[in-house]
């Protein structure tokens, strides 16, 4: 019998050390094998074996730069899978180098888009205004509102990735906006100065009058 090898994928993700390394890469950064070994609490040699398995399984991609080899998640789709698994399993053991779980739950980056209560609020408010349907696809009114907000929709449609999709938020158990549109919305809010990202962290915080502007936009 042939078909998707779900069992193999589950084994790759299910190992505790590999799960911690994957979680450490959820902020979209590339990390070295040594940094990932430290996160997982294992030796570099053991980490190299795990990383090779994750790369061969299509979950990671690696690139050499100078004397270091860097690893990152293979795609936004991989991040989406991991976020959904987090939602099913509940909060995971937090890595030593990251923020406290309370901060992570409040507002965070999920690979390249916003996650947490504010991300869910944004999605649900945009749906209530008739800008998005239940699959997060913009309506005619939504396209107009997004363009006015500064989102280049034709450029997003031209990218070689899904334009938009719902992503189950692991802390809220409700969907937020992922895909190219989710990434563009986060980038736009950062550019406007509404939000800022904590250094070397997935944590996002409102900056200045950013929260008031965010609420005004969604009113």
C-alpha cells in the first residue's frame, strides 16, 4: 500500500530533542547546529544526526556560511504544521533561551506572521467586518481595505507560496491569519511602528500608540 508516510513524519517530530530544535526555529531565524544542540540539551554530534534526519525528512533546510552551517524551517507550511500540533498538545516545554510562556502566549511571531490573542482578534474582527471569509480569503471589500492599509495584493499573489490560509493558534485554539497575507500584515504593522519584536525572541509588543492605532483600524 502506498500513501503519505505520516508515521515517519510523526517519528521525526515526536522525538523530544528534535521537537525542541524545531520549536526554536519557529521564529523564522536560522540557527547553527551548536545553538540547536544547546537548546535541546544534547551534544553537537547527536544534534548533527537529528538535524540530518529533519533535513532529509523535508522539515529543515541547511546552508553553509563560513565555518558554520545554519538550519531553518523548510517552509511556512512546516511552521503551520508545528503550530497546529502545539494547539493539539497544549503549551510545550519552553526552551532555555526563549521568553516565559506568559509572554509567548500574549503576542508572538509564528514563523513570519502574528500569533496570539491579538492575532486571533484581528482575524475575527476582519471577518466580522466582512473583509475575510471563514477561510481568511478577502472579499471585494476586504481587498479594498487591505490595499488602503498598504498591502500590495498583486505582489502577494505572485509569490510562490499560499496567498492566505487559517492557522490554528496554539494558545487561543482559534484561527489567525497565515500565508503571504499574514506575513504582509505583520510587516506592515511593524513598518507603521505599531509593533516591535523583542531581540532574539518570538515576542511581539505594541509600541507607543500602536495598540490604539490597531484598535482604531479594526473598529
